[in-house]
């Protein structure tokens, strides 16, 4: 019995210590915080290269595709639709498709009333446009029925919608709801952060890159990373034949062709 009481006492003391250790300075020693070499300098130089904001994403990205004067609920729907269209599609093509849809009147009801053939004609030639017609119709019907025509307020609910992945969900939270839920990692962010060795080990997929980045990158930088790196990837750090000779990070980039 005495041994049993001691165990309970130790357990209670340990649990209370977990709550108060940080305040009392009695928490257990933590492992050294990992962060990539030169990352702050690399980030500042990328900001400098992006200062003119003249990349396609700056002029025709998702944040430029919706009607900012529309009612909030309509605006949020347009943000989500532009994100769905943008997958594996150049910003110029997405922007043109969104303009055609908006000229027709882009709301939940207008899309539900539109036949598939007309919707396909309007969004063509976005990547995988036939699949996107199906996803847009399915998602819009769900929004009408389950969310009264609005979009979900959480990443967990957003990724349940047909045709909506994690990157789109985090961008939707950021742009539509002004909430930073995570880093939006697309092909540009994935490629560039691996080249810079901003991940401990090379990652194969954007979602693994997101998890690796969020483990060390300060949260106040999460919102900025997507637009910053997308534009940098469109202009300088290209997928094939990157323009290393034009990059300010040439001397401190592990992947630079010197």
C-alpha cells in the first residue's frame, strides 16, 4: 500500500510540474533547435529579389482573381474556386478562366445552374479541366447544402471537399479567412526549400515539406513564404536551368551552379 501511495504522489507531482515548469524555469532540457545554415540571409536576399513584385503570381495569382467588392461569402467562394483552378496551371491561364467566370456571374447558385459543357468551355484550358468541372460542381453542391453557400472555416473541413488539397486549404484560410493555419507548399516552395536545404532530409512531396518547414520556421513568416517563393520560382529559381548567375544567393545556396 505504501508503495502504491508513493507512485500516485510522484505522478501528481510530475503532472503539475509539466504545467508550471516553464514558469518556474524547472522544465527538462530541450534538444537544440535545428535550423538551416544561412537561412535568414537567404530569406532576406529573396525578399530583395522579389521587391519589385513583377512575377506572374503578383499580377495574376489567386489573390488577384476574385472580386474584392463582392459580398464576403461570394468573395470566399471565388477564392476557393480560383485555387481549385490553379492546380497544375499557370497563373495566366487561371486568371483568364476566372475572368470569364466572373463576367458570367460567379456565385454558388450560378455554378449550380450552369451545365457541365458550358463550365468546361469557360475554364478550358486549365490543367485537368474535365476533372475540375466535376470537382467544382460537387464541391459547390456541398457548400450550398452543408455550409449555406459559404466555405468551411477549417483546414480539416476544406480538404474534405472534392478537388481541394492541403496547399489550397491553407491558402484559402489565409486569403479568404485571414487566418494563418500553415505554410502553403506548392511545387515552387517544395523545390526551392529542398534546394536551399531548408529541410533536414530531402522531401519527396509538398506535404512532407510543409511539415518539415513548420517544425522550425518561425510562425510569423508562414504567411509570406508562399507568394515570396512562388514568384522567385517563376522568375529565377526555375525548375529546369535555374538562373543561378542572376541569384543573390549564389554564394550561399547549396544547389547553386557556380
